[in-house]
C-alpha cells in the first residue's frame, strides 16, 4: 500500500474525515490483491480497493474515499 | 481535468443566483438545511451563501463525522490507545477531538502509540508489519466510510491478520434527520441531501422526508454550482407546492446507491440499539457495531473499554449548532476560548464543522459586525 498523498490530512482539512470523494484514474490493476494503482488530478498515487465498482479497467475514472472506490465516474467528469 | 472549472464558473453562478431570486416569495423566510459537512465546507469556501437572497437561510446539519462523536467515545479511544502493546490508528481530524481526558494527539505526546492513517487499509498494513503488536482501528464516519471499514475487516479475516481489530463509531444519516424533523425548536423548509453518503445508500432512504414530513430533498454535488442548483431545485419545489426527493448529483449518485457496498455493510455491521451523538443525545438505531460474525475483530470485545458517558462541556453549544438552532458565532466561546487551534467543541475541529468553516473563511469577523 502506498503512502497517502501529503494533503490527505493537512491541518485544516482531512479528506477522509470530511467525506470527500477524490476523482482518480486507474493506472494498473493488481487483480490478485483486489487493488488498483490510481492517480489523482495532482499526480498523487495510491493503491485503491476496487471491490465495490468492479470490473474496472486501466484508464477508468473512479471516485475514491478512504482508500476504496465507491463509484464509477463518466470519463473526464469531475466529482 | 475537464468540468471542474465549469462547476465553478462565476457567470453561471450569477445566473443561478438570479434563478434563485426569481423563485423566492418576498416576505417569506426559507430555511434549508445542508445535511453534509462537505456542503458546509464548500458553501463557506466559495461564498455560496453570499449569492443567496437574505431571506434564504442555509442551516448547517449534523453530517460532519467528527463533530458528532461524543466525549465518552473519545475517552474510550484514549484508554485503548494507552493499553499495553496497542498501536492505535485513526483518521487525522479525530486526533484533535477533545474528550474529558484530552485528545488522542495529547495521548500520543504522553507516550501512547497513536498513528494517523488515511484509510482502514493503511491500519491493516500496519498490523501486518507489526505482528507482535495489537493494532486497533478507530472507525468513524457515515455510510460513505463504513464500506471501507467493512471491506478491510473482510480482508483481515481472509488474510488471517489476528492482531487487527476495530472500534466502530460508524453512524447512519437517516435517524438523526428524523430526530431533527421531530425537534420542536427547529423549522425547516427543505434539505440539501448528502452527496457521497447517497453514493452508497442512494436517494431512496430519504423518501420519508417528503412522505412523512412534506419537505423537499435534493441530493447535491459539492461544487459551488451544484449547491446553487440544488438550492434552486428545493425552492422550485416549494414554489410549485410539491415535495419529492430529487437528485442533482446524477453524475455520481445512482438512485439505488451502491448495492455491493450495502451488502458488505450488512454482512459486517449491525445496528446498535442506540448511539450517543454529540449535542443530540441518544438516537435509536443510529450507530453501527460489528456483527456477531465479526465479533472476534471487535476491539470493544477484545479489550476492556471504560464506556463511561461524559456530558458535553457546559460552555460548548455544539448541540444547538448541529441542530441549526443557533449560528456558530452565537456560541459563547466561538472564536475566543474555542478556536481551530484549541477547540472545545467538535464543530471547531474538522473543516467540515460549521464553526471551523465560519472561522476559517472569514465569517467570524463579518458576522460579528452584523450581530
């Protein structure tokens, strides 16, 4: 599991506590682990659990909260 | 990314404000509650309320996951963190929430092994890296976050991670809304429904609000134009004399939610008979605990947890703020004894909290002048 993006829990804003959803793009799948390496708009990367939105493919856009993809997004649409 | 700037377009915002103005009756005062703290944060970050007519008031609801955790549960977490051999993990904001025994951050300073995590999966990773230690994940959040905890517990079970457990403080959104609607001191005209919670539960659970209470609900996205459009949709329903659940956030929220997430939550969690909410008291069937099938991963059963109820600080009026009865600046300690740096109440801890949103985005000075 990669480290969280540095802004994830900054002093004035915790994106996990705050129910934020982060739009990310799937870069690479690790089907055996049920995880996908994903990137956000700023280039931050993290491993994301995809069980709730499977099947996903490389290039798919997903909404991520607390390390889990909670919804699929239409291509190139913000959340 | 496309379509982010578009949702923050100033001209479209002014057009939306004009539409809202055309929908209100002069002389009528409208109170619309945004349920989700994420909306509260966006409203003050982008100044959405400045675009509304003076007779349209946004009331900030109880949808901030950190703000509703009572002091006793914080103290329970601190006691667990001080347990010999425990690595205590939680989200960042939670570390600054004050209980009667201080904060988890202070417990860390006093020697407890308290670690901030970004997701429950990070806590599980810490457990796998420290097989000789007990790793406790202190779970908070509404239905947006509960599936992540549930999936992590399933993964811990599947991978045989025996030194991992969870203290669940997960809560559900519908019971407090019903409690608010039954509250005699609060009159609301409609609701801006929570966007990301609805990604999981869908729009259907909110149908009781128009059906039983005759008030409109609009599930909303989090960009400023989303919120303006949602306010307009609520006002349009009122102007047309109807009430229904409408979904403004269709690009993300399916009407039926995420069925797989609901299934995994039903497998791992069960409803508590009652759960205490900061400022709101005990609300029936509003909290989630681990189900019998996952009892072995329940930190409250694995360890001795004090479970002492602690009354909210007398000076703090988070309860009235969470119910929308008073505005943050009307609290006696707002901006003086209670600040984001040294919060007394939970609403000042998280940026989703109404008090912190007022304080951080300049409402403090402006509203004090108005008062």
